[in-house]
C-alpha cells in the first residue's frame, strides 16, 4: 500500500512490485468477503500483509541530506493523514446514522474514538482468556495497517541512519519476541510488532541493494522459495498480524511471509514478460491499494445491502464484494489523485 511511495515519481513504476501489492489487497478483500476457499485464505494469509512491507523495503531510500524530521513529515502525509481522514469520515457517518438520526446526538461513540486512537482491533491477542472487545468497530479494522506502517518506517528510518543498523534492528526484534511471548497485551499502533515488520523491510531492501531481482527468474531459486514457503506455512499455521497472531513461531512467520512475497513478485515479473499489457493494469491498481484498503469494508456494507434487497445468492454477492470494491475504489482513487493533473492539462 505504501510500498511504492519511496519511488521517484518521474521514474517508471515497477509493474511486478505493483502486481505483488494487487495480489495482497485481493487476498484482503477475499478474506473480508468470506468468500475464498480455505487454501486461498490460508496460504494468502502468509503474505497478504508482509508483501506490502517487503515492497516498502525494496523502494526504501535514505536520501542524502534529508533530515529525519523531513523524512517523518512525508510519512505523516502519506500514512497518518489518510488514517485520520478516513477515521473521521467513518466516525461521522456512523454518528449520524446511529446517533443523530436515532434521536441520541449525545452518543458520541467514544468507545469507537478510543479504538481509532489506539489503532488496534483488540487490546489483547486471541490467547487472552478475559473480555477482549473489538476496538475498531466502524468498519475501520483494516486501518491498523497505516499506523503500523508509519511506525515501521519511523523505526527503520532511524535504524538506517546509524552505523549499527542491523544491531538496532536485531535488538528491536528480540524485544518484540520477548514481549509477544511474555504477555497477551497489544500495544497501540502495533508498537509491539513494529520491529518484526521492519524485518520484512530489511528483506526488501536487501533484495534491491544486492541486485538479486534476477534470482526471481531462476527456476532453482523459485523452487527453493516454494519449498520454504510451503514447509514454513504448514509448520507455522495461520497468521493474523493485526492481532499479534504469528502462528506457532515468529521465525517461521517471517520465513513464510518473505518467501511468499518474493514468489508473488516473481509471478509479476513473469506476467510482465509474457503479457506486457498486464503491466498497465497492475500499475493502475497497485497505486490505489491504499484507497481500497481504507474504504472496502464501508463499500461492502452497501453492496451487501443491495444484494440482499435483490435476493442475490451468497456466491454472487461475495464476487461482487471483491470485484466491485476493487473496480469502484481503484477508479475513485485514480480520479481523485489525477484530477488536478487532468484540469491542468485541459487549461
């Protein structure tokens, strides 16, 4: 979602990188639409969030002369501004719908506001035996990713400015592991998980720095990746990064997430080579994954209501949820992001 933000906009976008992000957001839609068969959600669940972090690492740049403050300001604009704007819109919509129109305008949905501020779907992992209510209850559950990505960028950007980059990253990862196995409590803004997410960024940056993209076209390497992905996935079990579920092992989770992301990128490279027109579609959809992430559950609500009124079967409804939200939100995002350019061209 933010994986291509570090690219120079004057340069040509990488279609295979956008393909990876598109595959990630499609799995998100399939999971939330509850319409994908088990293998899709199981194996897709291994990479559908990591792929965005790995892509972010690949496009990460520490520009010469750029201060850490300037670096953070760009991330605030790219990630926290959409988070705040989307959260405010959804809160206002449901306040009007559930409070104002119901004759209780004083109900300000303060619990939902707490969820927005905390930016975690729940306060404890699923292993917690006590009450664990949903905090992000305004169809805004996917938004946790934005604050998590912001803090991951903040931590990674700080680490790379140090001569002991990998010492800092490794130390942070160890602390995150100790926290995970020592308590069920989830810190706000995914702070407890950020050092682990930074490992995915490091993998993506290493791929670019070592110029190893060519390996993604080598059959022996792809075979090795596939073995690592399948074995680590089976051994580790299902993951859900949003609520601190890394499966049976964090290390296996990192292995399956990284290998799965690289396999998807390799598939994108193959498609670019064999079917060049696919690249334009991937670029179009890839640069609007943030819009799809922010608003798809909100759009789901209207699609489900319309499908119910029309008496559409469940299978068709779930297909409409995925395809409809992807097309509508990608188009809407493109229009908003390019409208200024269109007006200027006409003038």
